[in-house]
C-alpha cells in the first residue's frame, strides 16, 4: 500500500507543502486539507497568500490521478490569483513533467 505524508509550512511570502511518498488515486486527497477539515485553498484565501510551493523532493512517484489533481488545483488556485510552483522533482518526475508539458502550466524549480 502506498503512503503519502504532508507537511504545511506557512511563511509570509509563500506557503510550502512538502510531500513525502507516493501521490496516487488513494493518497492525492491528502494534499488539500489543513489542520482539521478546512481546505487548503480556503485557508490560503483567508490568509491572502499568493504562492503555494509544492516541495517534491521526497515524492517517490506520481500517477495520472495525481497529475490530474495538480492540474485541477492550478485551475482552482489561479482563479484566486495564487501561484503554484513545483520544487525539486526527482529526475524521473522532472522528465515526466516536461513530457506532459506541466512545465508550461507550472513554474518548476530545481536545486540542481
């Protein structure tokens, strides 16, 4: 069974959502809730946050469902003027993002 854990850090200029594990149909929903039942988007809107960074350093895999969830998030967050950046994907994930043209939709940053 694949697992995903998340850690949300709030900073004045950007919120960082660190993902650890596998993003797939059984785990992707974990990216969208904060402490309790408040949705991440609603909480960011209340806080007037303008940037969400997904730290993908420890993402082992992402399936088509996980990619679709990211695209839907882009649509929802962009209507609220919140930019999503994908940070530090591993080489395999970085290649997948480029092949699927996610680098045209998202800002993708790498530390290498």
